[in-house]
C-alpha cells in the first residue's frame, strides 16, 4: 500500500525509532536464558507493548495518521548470547520483524535490522540479507560492541558496505551498571548508567567517529543518533574548542585532529538526531536549534517511558506540533520527509 493511500487528510507521522521484542524471538530468549532472563534483559517482561501487539495497537489507536519503524529492543544480541547462537537469533529477530511489517502495513512502516556485531563478517552478511531479501530500511548498531569502541579497523568493511549501498544506520546507546561512574568505585549507582550514561555513550560514539575520520572516509554515510545526539547539542561551545591545536596531550589524538579535512565541530552536524527525549520540551528545543529541521527525525522510543509508552508518544507529538521553532514545512520534514529521504523512498515524499 502506498503512503499516499495511507496518510489520509493529514501528513503521515513516521515514528522512526520504536522498539519491539518479536514474540517468537522473545520466547526463544526466555527458553535459552532461563531464570537469568530478567537479570540479563531487564525489559524482557516490560513494557508489555514490546511484545503484546494488542496492547501496542491499543496505545497508538488514537493517532490515525501515525506509523512506526521498528527495531529490536536492547540489550544488544551479542551481550546476551554466545557467538554461535547470536547469529541465528539475530536472523530470527530480523525475519520476524519483516513478517510484522508485512502483516500490519498500516502500523509498521518498516523495520531496522539487527546485526551480530561480535562477528563483523557475519554482520555484513546479515545486513545484506536483511536489506536485500527482507526489505529492512536500515540497520541498528550500538555505541559499543561488548565494551569496545567502533572506531576500529575491524568494523571498517561493514561501514564501507553500508555507506556504499546508501543504507542508513540507527545508533542506539548501550551501557550497564557494571561500568562505574567514578574510577574508584566498582559500579554505577542510582541508575546513573542509564539516566546519564546512555546520552554520554551516544556523545562519545559521535566524538570517536568524527576523530576517526568517518565522514572524510564516507562523506555520504547516514547515521541517526538516538535521543537527539545525546549531550552533543548542549556541548556546542565545547565542540568549537576542539579546533584549537592545544589541549591534545596524546600525540595520536593530535594526529587524528590534524588529519581531519574540516574543523571538528562541523562534523557533528552531519549526524541525524531523533526526537526521542521522553517528552522533554527544553531538550527538544536545544536539539532543533543545534541540528536544524533538515537533520532531525521524529521518534519517540515507544513503548518506553511513562504510561507504557503512551506518555512519550503523546508528549513528543504535542511538543513538535506546538513548538515555534518549526514552520509547517519544517514540521513536515521532521515528521515525514527527512526519514523518507534517508531510507531512499523519495518516490513516496508528499
């Protein structure tokens, strides 16, 4: 069914970063993980709308001009499963998400494929299979792979393949309580690993990609950062200071800076950022001012947040529909046009 047929009297709002635990994939995890399932995956039982489609559709029913692009909920598969099982489980998740899109075309506009990032060669194969055979609109990666940064030559072939084929990349933060906030402490306390740790993870991922020269290597690469690029918009002034040659104590850091073809701060605006900010108005305004309407994608992180996902959906829509920072044309771009262009659906832009 074409977008023009689905959108009705108002523009179709495409929620580009929503999460699911496909029922068969979830049950397979429960079978394999056993009693440790909830410890290993804190979201395997809640929110219910992750896996209960009736509950999910009930929550979105009031929004008739609304559809979702779905991706697998955290944790990253490689943190849950041994290498020999991870590849098969990722395939199961991707095939089941593709089935959901086929079964419910009015609810799910498309899906983003998961990858077994512990094995870069397998990740390339899965990315190619999911996009070519299953119809995935992009791929999801995390800000680190089992604690290792992605500015590493072992991931270069994967990024090269995605850039060459113009496949957009959804980047999700990942950090756990066993990563301490202070060097002298054994763990992160008070859930700070999530509250501040996840936006930090996104920011550090972006920082490393910039200084690794990712955008110089692949000028057209498309990367969507979750939660409005973490702390990057707030740190705009600090990013300008990165241009100064002083301050790079490590020679390798200074060399990376000197190899960049542009000023460091310029690269951060080449990322796309989504509006999944749990209904935070000031943060949304900050991100819109920093990235601009052409680089911002509507997303809610549904069904996470308060009220089982209802709050983030309601409040994100309210903020974007009322903010004076967006003209009607800008709003159309954020809700609709930007994501369609990113996934190569320019034929469907209305």
